[in-house]
């Protein structure tokens, strides 16, 4: 959808993978789905450099509403967990210079059984607009599969009708069979299509542990991004190598960077990784071209993304889980052919290393940890440029 939103992949925080549907505010007040959680995350995002790094959306996921609509048929937040209501929460988030995302469902109920928007698309779109919501994640549960597309299109039109610019983040392709089938119609109406099933994020965990999904994502670009779901960096499930792999791959794929973790309590290494400016620059690159899998051999996967100014980002993933670090000769990267007659190479992960001017015959060997990734940027140099890097 080209109305000036989502020109680069969305960046922010989303509650689901870390806080799920925890509504037990009596016993677990610090981690339950309540206005306090989002206000605290917004505070931390400003205080701890997340906003400055580019993370701007604070997103509510499922389980926020009351089970009953109000007298006018409008959705309302659970009054005990959100005593101030969503509008007040949006005002608070906006006062911090951030944006608020909310969650709805195209069908009768949300996946966790709260009221869905079927039959209420215009009412709900207007309600979200009146509250000052900036993003809507629209799920696809409890919906007659043959009416799914019509529902998503109708909500897209209803959102447009409000006259407010609300980033429309859909799970439409997720509920299409086969998965990841994103048609032109999807792209026309969607900004960010969450094109992998939720279990894939868990599978993605095991993918990150064992292998990455190698399904080629449909082409994305400014105004519409494929979304392999939340960043789980800073949680409990991944080793640091696997966290580096997720961050590198999401940047190469031009995927939205929506963290789902506890920013109030995150280990310094994970925070440094999530705030790594060079990786975020790859993710947010102005060319807006999504990267892809360009090579697979000897239990390595190479993922490459063309960047602005003729540069290339390359990620070398060691899919082997056992054993120790393995060497990968840098000139075996398919895109290395652009290093002709020379190029300048910067390694970003696993640690920053200026590799300087290289030639097509470079013998540099990258060391890649099991389930880890080496991430590079390669800048081609024409012969006269070499002087600059001497
Ligand atoms: O209830 C909301 C939850 C989160 O929003 C996820 O990000 C969405 O992918 C949807 N969702 C869940 S658990 N959805 C879901 C997960 C598994 C399944 F078989 C059917 C639906």
C-alpha cells in the first residue's frame, strides 16, 4: 500500500512471544498484559537508547480487550488491566515520541478467544483511529477461510476511510494455503504481511537451532515487507550465536524488526546486538531490496542483500550445530564476483573487523561458530577509488 508508511521495515516491540496471554495481574502484576507493561516498555525504549536506535512502535498483541463490546458495539480494553483505556495509553506513548500498535482479528474471535472484528470492520477501524492507534496487527483466526481475503480487504478499506494513517500489519498470508503465498492483491492492501505461521516462530527457534527456513519469501519493498515474525533476541531460547544469526538474517531479509522480549531486563550482549547500528543500517537500507539465499554447501548457507550505493551485505550461516567454529573462504561468497578489481570489506558479526581492501583472489577465511553467522558488507572499488582506501 503506497501511502507513505512503512518505507523501511517496521521497527519496534511487540508483546506476544515473551508475554503471550498472561492476564494474571493479581499474581504476576509485572508481566501481565496491562497498560503498565506498555508504559514501562515505552519508558525504557526512550531511556535505554532503543528509540534512538530506530525502534519506534510499542505494540499490543492479543488478550488486551474486554470480552464484551460497549453499548455502541465498540471494542473496549479490559477495564481492570487497562483502567485508563487505550486512548490514554496511546497519548502516553505518543508523549514519549513513540507510536502505539494494537491487535485485532478478521474473524469472529481473536486467536486467544477475545472479540474479533467480523461484522465490525468500520466500527473497529474508526475506534482505533479515534484512540490514535498507529499500527494494527490483524490476525486471521476464527474466519471462514473462503471469506478471508474479503475480510482483509474490507478492513483495509475501513482503515483508509478513517482518514488516519494506520500501518496495516496482516497475517492474511499466514492463513492462506500454502503458506507464504503472497499475491499481488495481498501487496495492494497490506503493508507488512506476517507470512509465517506462529508455530514457525517456534520452528524458527528450532530452524535457528538447526536450519533456517529456506522458503524464498515473495518480493517485498517499500510499503510492504515480508515478516518472519518477532525477534526473540534477549529471551531464553537461543544461544548468543543463534541470536546473532536471527539478527543478521532479519536484516538481510529486510524483515520488520519487532522485538518480543523484556527490555526492562535484558542481557547487555543481546541489547548491544539489537542496537548494532551497522546491522540496523542494513535492515533499513534505502534501496529497500529484500535479500535471499544465494548459496548452500558444506552445511553453510549464504544469504545476500544488495544495498544502496552498489554495496552488498552477506551473511554466512554455519548450519552445523555440533563441532567447533568452521572456516569459510570469503571468495566463495557468490556475490564476491563484485569484488573486481577490488573491494573494501567490513565484518560486522560476530565482531567488528575492518578487513580493508580485498581482491577477487582474497584468501581471507571467516570463522563461523556452529549455528552462528558471519555478517559482512562488501563495497566494490573501481581501480581509481583504491587510492582512497590506501
Ligand atoms: O493469539 C495471538 C497470537 C500472536 O498474535 C501470534 O503472533 C499470531 O501469529 C497469532 N497468535 C497465535 S497464538 N496464533 C495461532 C497459533 C497457532 C495456531 F495453530 C493458530 C493460531
